C-alpha cells in the first residue's frame, strides 16, 4: 500500500528537452495520479529522479529507448498521505480509543446493577474491537521517512518508451518480466502469480496466496487477464484490472464498522463506475499512442481532456 505515482525518466537533460520540451535542465519527474509533482521539495524530487534513472537504465538499454514512462506505487503511504492519515484516519482512531473504553466501563457497571444493557454492551465491545482493527490497518502502511530514506518505488506497468506505447501493445506478463529484472534497493518487486481459471487447484492456490497476503497486512491484489493486450481488452470492453482488497484494509475505505453493514455495501450499483473506468482506460491508451507516434500536442490533449471530463462526474471514489 502506497501512493500512485507516474515516473517520467529521460536518459539525460538533452533527451528531456527534445522529447518533452523541458528546458530547465531536469531529466525526469514523478507525478501524483492527478498530475502534480509528487514531492514539493525540488531537492527531494531531483534526488528521487536521479536514483530512478540509475535503477532503470538497464531497462532503457533493454528497450532501446532514451526515456520511459512508468506506472508505480510509491511506498510508504505515509510518505505522501501523512496529513490525510493524521486528519482523516488517526483522528477517528484516537476518538474511538478515548471514548469506547469509557463507554464499555459504564455499561459494565450498569449491567452489574441489574440494568438490561447486554445488547448495547456487546455492540459497544464490537465497535471497540473494530476501532482497534481500524488503527492497526492504517498503521501497517506507515513508517517514518526522512527525505528518501525508507522510500521505495514499486513499478508495475511500463506505459511508454521511444516509439512504443507499451501499455497498449504488450500483455501484463511482459511488463512483469521486464520490471522484475530491475535490481536496486529503491525498487520494490511486484509479487504475482498466474492462475489457470479452469483448474480448481490453481484457483485454490491463488485464494490461499491472497488470504495469506492480506492476513499478513497486505492491501490485496489486482486481478488482470493474461492473454489479450490492453488494446484488445479496450476494444472488447473487458475490465483491464480489478482490485481485490483484504478484509481489514477495507476498514480504511468504508470505516471501522463496515463489517456490520455488509448487506448495505453489497447492494450497490457498480455499472456506471465500471463503464467510466473502461472509457477512461481506452482514452488513456489512445493518448499514449498519439504521444508515442508523434502526433501534434493538441491531438494528445483531446484525449487527456476527455479523461478529465469523465473524472469530473460525481462518482463515489470508494467503489
């Protein structure tokens, strides 16, 4: 569990100037998913880019490219979302930790006096346990970092390189194989396994792997179709990936007591969200294709602005 990051890396400043029109002497940048610089401090960003360029140079050589665009997860979550954790998650955990034990004590005293509070006491104890699990859930993805000490980057998708929109042309297995060859302390490998859906044994093994992963504190996994290329998936309107999160991680998304309201959560319509995801995915692939084929910038911007227009639609991001 980290924060989504898009890394644009050029072999040198001259390449960045020629291919991206960047003339400030830099040779790369790491963006958030909304297109903002990942780190506000220029020195931290410069150091991160320099280390990533060193780590990814063998991949550039392998692809015969002078630049790369990578889809990644930057770890830990707290490196970027520290304020969000403090204001949205830690405050809830602290409030529950302060209030619920006192409530349990008061209810236990009332029960000892013969008052009929058994159901309320059981419910409050459940809420206290849920709050504990909630605090443990977000704490798993937080560790102290100073500058880039403790920071790791997990690339899982090679979006594009010289003359190739590899996000369009190559299947997931290709991306995983290429990225697995990167050997650098900064790079975190993406664990994965291939599943034969016609085999009960293979499916059961994958289920066990996921259960062990999430029970050990992992966020979950993303299930992706193996065979078709992303372009074929988009044409056939097949979902390119589905995130399957663990039970405890979902407390961060839906709140400490979500397990008491599973019927409500199951009764949701996801059709609109899925439709938007498919359309945004197809537009993103088209944008990458136009860029790598050297189309005019306005042609690239057409598809980018279309994605932004879809993003402006009011859809619950937690779905």
